[in-house]
């Protein structure tokens, strides 16, 4: 394994999360990739691609909503990989329902995925980083983190909560040399979903009208490498053509 320590990514999908894992692996960290167990094969394939590109990566599938699983993952990484220097929460849970069609089950599940699991990750990362008085914790937000749109009551509620969590943690942990940042992704990402649904996606990509996962990932690396005299807490990323 690499000597810089571990970078844990909760929500390491094939697009943004995978790009973030690869970017940190190529910086010399071991990318510890996690998503739900039903995606274990895809997670292993992602780790293999990162290894083939010259980085170190391991697949650690868990349900991020389960407290014992999250505790176990962070303990395992510390014991078997090395000190956790970076922890990134990248679960989306973007759904759209009218308020009358939003069931209690949907609302609760979205909150568990996009907010509660972020709390679990942040708490466990802090426990280990606080022992060394260093580390970076980054939460991925969305347009819904700052603006509740029509049909997004569940998603916006969860993302607003995640943003508040990040702010509280940043104020508490900054004096301990732990950098907490919230990244607001405002726009369509060049993902498998967008490639399947957006007309003229190739042209949009060529003209920079959709967010590149690799470019997003470079911003996460940049946040981690910031000197503490000029830390960014909240960073918003959007294509040049996005209305805001």
C-alpha cells in the first residue's frame, strides 16, 4: 500500500465517486471505496481499474446507513490500510416526487442515505483523525443543499441537513487541524444517467456544458492540499453555461 495513508470514499460510484478515488490514489493515497453491497462487483471492478492506472485501491462494500457497518469500516481501514487522512461523503439519493406522493418511507430513506449516513461517516472519521490532529472531511452537496425545488422536498431536506452538519463540524474541528468542506455540485454531471437521458450529450461534453467527474475530483484534491491559513469551507462547482 502507499505511504500517504488512506482516503475513504463513501458513495464510490462509477462516475464522480470513482473519479475522486482515482485522483487521490494517483496522489499516493490508498483509495478505500465503499457503496452498497449489491454493487460489490462494480466496486471491485472500479478498484481494479484504479490499480491498473497505477494507484492503490480496495473495495469495502457496506450499507452506509448501518451504524455498526460504518464503525467497522473505519476501524478496518485504520487497522489494515493506514491512517485515514481524507474521508469523503458522496451519496446522492436524488429523487423527485410531489409532496402528496412523497411517502414516509421515501422521505425517511432519502434522509438516511443523504444525511444520516453522512453524520455516521463524519463522526467515525473524526474519532480517528482527532487522535492525530489532522485530516480532511469533504461532503458532496447539490443545488438542493441551498434551494428546495418543486418535487424535491425529501432530497432538499436531506441535503440541507448535510450542509448544516458540515458547517457545525467545520466550526468544531477547525481548531483541531481537521479541515471540513462542503462541495455544492450545481449542474448535470457527465454520468451514466446523464449519458442515457440528455440529448446531444457528446456536444455538451465537448463544449464544457456538463460537469466532468475528473475535474470535480481535482477540486477535492485541491481542497485537501490547502494550507490551513486559507481553508475553503464551501465550494460551488458548475459548468460555465449553468443558470444560477
